[in-house]
C-alpha cells in the first residue's frame, strides 16, 4: 500500500504574524457558535412545545442528516474553490435564510418552519465545516499549529456554556424570533471577521478537475486508503468518538434514571466535563508544546478509556462528577493534538477532503453508536452497555501510537 508523501505540503504560512488573524477568526466563530447553540436549544424546545416528541425528532433529523451528507461535498468544494470562497458564500446564505425565518417566526411560528430552517442550517454548516477546519494550518506556522487548535477547542467548549441557557431562557419567555435573530447576528459577526482576514489565503492553483461533484464523493475514502498515517489517525478519532457518543448523550440520562438520581445530575456531569475540557484545552494552548505528543495523544486517549469505564462504576454522583472533570481534561488535551497531527499528515491540496472525513468520524458514527449501544442496553443493562462502549475508546490510543511511529515526510 503506497503512502502519500507530504514533503513541504503544508500551506505556506502568512508572512506577517498570524495570531492576530487567528484571534479575529476565532472571535467571530465564538459568537457564531453561541448563536448556533441558542438556535439548537430554542428549536428543540419550541418543537417540543408545539409538537411533542415527534416534532423534536423531526427537527433533530432535519439538522443532522443534511449536515452529514453536505459535509462530504464540503471537503471537495474546499479543495476545488478554496476555503475563503466556500465560507463566505455559505455564511452569506445562512444570514439570508435566518433573516427570512426570523420575519416568518414573528407572525406564524410552526414546527415545519423549524424543520426547514434546521435542514438548511445543517446543510450549510456541513458545506462550511471542512473549509473552516483548513484555516489554522494556513494562518500559523507549523510549530504553532497545536496551540492554535487548542485555542479553537477552547472557543468551541465555551460557546455551549453561554448559548444553551440563553436559548432555553428565550424560548421559555416565548421569544423564538429573538433566538433566530441572535443566530443571524452571530453569522453576521462571523462573516465580518472572516472576510478581511482570509484575503491572504490564496485559491487553489490547480485547475478544476472537471469531474462532476457527485462522482467525487468517494475522494475521502480514497485518500484514507492511500495514506497509512492519515488512516490510522482517522480510526483513532473514530474509536474515541464512538466511545463518547452513547455514554455522554442518551446513555447518561438512562443511567441517572436507573440509579434514581435527580435529572439535574445529567446537567452537572455534562457541565463538569465541559469545564474539564475547557481547562484541558487551555493547558494545551499555554504549555502544550512542553508536553510530549505521546502524552497528549496516546496518554490522554488511555485516560479517556479508563475514566469512561470508571464513571459507570462510580458509587456516587460526586465521584462521577469528579471523574467527568478529569475526562474533560483528557479530552481537551487529546482533541487539539489529534487534529494537529491529522492536519500535518494530510496533503495540502486535499486538506478539505481530509477534514471532512475527520468531522464525519464524529457526526457519522453517532447514530450507529446510539443504535448499537441502545440495543445492548435493552438486552442487558445500561451499565454494561456503557462499559462495553467505553472499551472501544482504547482503540484510539492504540492506533494513534502506531501512527506516531510513522515518520513525517
């Protein structure tokens, strides 16, 4: 099996210092992510109030399925047109869609309005996500890439802390149009930040291949087959994402109910994890380069597996919350290191395709994890399903360790 070489394949860093531009881009992304979280919470709560469980399911599927499908094309578009073009266009269309939805919601908010907006939002986010994933390697030098990805992780972890309660409060007050307006403003801020700082990112020099877009949907799989190191890092991320999916989403409330704890326990455990992840990403941003990559990538991966198993064995809520904080710290260390190594292993002319596959590792595996682990929980017990799912996490550090043994070209 031939391995794609990437000698001098990194996009050329900007001549002037890139950290100012990184700060502007991530500041805009932070505002946008807060708006996205407000919209998601508001849409789900409003759907529940208007149509119950069926409406919530429709809205959730409308957002997730188009997003996953569009992400495949998003990577190809990024490589063909460049991230600047894709991001500016998708963000502009998002602003238009959300502005129209805000006006409609002022007069006649319905479940079907939420479904349509969620589907369009999901598709546009899916098209833009791979392009945004390619910005950090194009804006900072290679030795600072890990720190930039750590800061990006901090922004992503911080947004739900503000956005979730704000969105819930707005819907509780009957202000769905205001929630839609908030996410619209967030997109405007993101666009204003992206437009000036991405001017120096050049468009792809290669001419378009002429191959129809639908025929290029398999480019990501072809890339993984041809690049052994990239393939190992992808499977590492896939194992960790699969292990997280059920325990930290549907599995947690099921376990809480099974143990007779209060519903607030779910929020406490998730908040503890988010706080730990924020701290872990902060550590990685400040002193990450002083910590060996094997510790940040392999050691934290082992820690994730151990802590996930330990959480289901925790005798009290306090112990589980403490373990959740530690789990978050390991996640905050692991995520930026994994993304950075993955970006460096990917060829620059197919970086968008590579990032699309990495994003799909998380988004795409979630439904399978829910189905498999949920069925196992029904046949056995929530505790056993949690433990078995958590054991998959150990595949992450094992494959990551193998990837680290492959020298960078």
